[in-house]
């Protein structure tokens, strides 16, 4: 995992993040029980979650989950289907006309692999999704990944490496990389 960010868990920065997570969890809990037709209520809660108004022609179908919200950058005409999760502490950018299928998960943070470091630090790297990308249902996008313009991520794919523009990626690839 790329460690563009390394945060000590017992730090003021971590405490601020943890407080934001609690605040956003409360906001998303309220969002996810609103009547579907309550567009004004959804817009108000999403503005609090994202820290800014939702861009024009963005569609977000609840339930919607994020841990931070402030680092989720949505361009115009983004479509996010139901039950998606955005762990956005290290930053997630979705370009124009990106379509996200149901149950897609974006993860920008994690922990070091080393057992001695695992409980001491949080690692993270941003995710960047270019314009006109389609991400299929149940895909998982891992820290530090960039997905190129016009690419397609198949349903259920686990994306651990960059995706070139105008390409299709499929499947999961859990392989042993090292042992300790």
C-alpha cells in the first residue's frame, strides 16, 4: 500500500479525524433514513457531509456512507448508486460523468503491514477516477489507485493497481507478495 500519508494514531490529527468520523456517521445515519423523495433534506445533509453543495446533476442514491466527507471531490454528472462506501480521508476525486454501481467501496486509508507499526499509524493514499469511468457493482478500489478516462471496472473487481484509460479490468488478485 502506498503511504502518501502516514498519521500517528495517538496524535491531534488522528483525534480530529476521529471526531469528524463520528460527526459524519451521525449525518449519514440521518441521510439514509430520509424519504427518497425528500430532495431538499438530502441536499442539505449532503452539503454538511461534503462541506460544500453537491455539484449540478450529481445523483446519489442512499444508503450512502463516508467516513470523512470533506475529501470527497465530485465533478458534475456523477452517478452513485445505492449502498456505496467512500473512506475518503486521504482524498477521492470522481471526474465528470463517472458512474458508480451499487455496493462499490473506495478505501483511501489502512494500516502498515508490519505488526509492530499496525496499531501506531494510519496510512493512506488518494484515489483518482478520471472522466467517463464506469465502476460495476461490488467493486473495491484500494488506496493510491488512479483509474483512467473511459475505463470500466467490472462488477466485483478488486482494484489495487492503476487502470489505464479506455480499458476493462476484472477479477480479484489476492497473491502472496511477502512473508514475515
